[in-house]
C-alpha cells in the first residue's frame, strides 16, 4: 500500500438509489464488471479488499456525498450502506446542503 487516500467526491451527483451509488463509484473505485452491485459485495470490496486494484492500492477510501436523495432522509438502505464504512480505513462523509 502507498499510505494514500482514494477520495471519491460524488457531491453534486444525484444519487437516489443504491444502483445510482454503484454507478457513481464503479469507475473511480475501479470496480470490475463482475462486481455484485449489492451491500455484501461492497463490504467485501472495502473491508476484505482483493476486489478492486484501485481501492487496494490505497490505505484509505473516502467517499463524499450530498445529504439528499438516498442520503437525505431516514432510508434503511442508506443506513446499512453507511454502516459498512468503518470510519477509519473506509469513510463515508455526508455533506449537508447549503
């Protein structure tokens, strides 16, 4: 590893569903075509590693999103997705809208 951070800034991008989230992170995170596009696959990708060479080549993954759409309310799938990020090696930062 390179003691570096992979910062994926999705602010300004409409993310209404988990599918929108997978679409948004696929390219910057280097997710392979066969990526499962589900919460278990994402957990394996960021916690266990070995799925994405891009993520694996960084010590820390930080994903920035706006507090709207999927992340704007009390949606169960957003809470489960957020819980996969450990807050140390993998961080989800939800930004309030001004």
